[in-house]
C-alpha cells in the first residue's frame, strides 16, 4: 500500500488567519498521537495574508479518511468553520521517502 500525501490551502475569513493557524497547529498536535500520520506541517502563505498551507503524509489514504472521523478532528473542524472562508485541495501525492518520512513500505510505480 502506498503512502498518501495531501496539500491543501486553507483561506481564513479576513483578519482571522492567526486564529485559524492556531487551530491547525492544534490539529497538528493531535495528529502526534496518530501513528498513521507521518507529517502534518502548517505554513503561512507569504503572498496572501489570509492563506495557510497544510501538507500531510499518511500511511494510506484510508488512514487519512479515518482521521477525519476522530473526535479531536471533528471538534477542530467545528471550531474552524466560523473563521474558514474556504479550503482548496492543491494536490495529492505518493510520498516515497525523505527526511521525516518512514521508508518501511515499498512503493510501486
């Protein structure tokens, strides 16, 4: 089974980027307890004062989907809704290695 990478751009309601970033960092902390989540990186866009990028790497796409049903995830989603203007999926990928990525699974072309 291939790893699953996901890159999203979250757009905050004007003036609420810091609040949204704080919630996404809380999400990152909660993912530290989920073995199937290898990376959850939150970055502020340097060219858009309302945008935040999140890059995630999971053991599988199914593990990512399951994580969305966790109580902590559901609570963070509810807390973010009032300050979230939109989410854009930038893309998905099949991570094959690198710093911070386990290479215990083989990848196939």
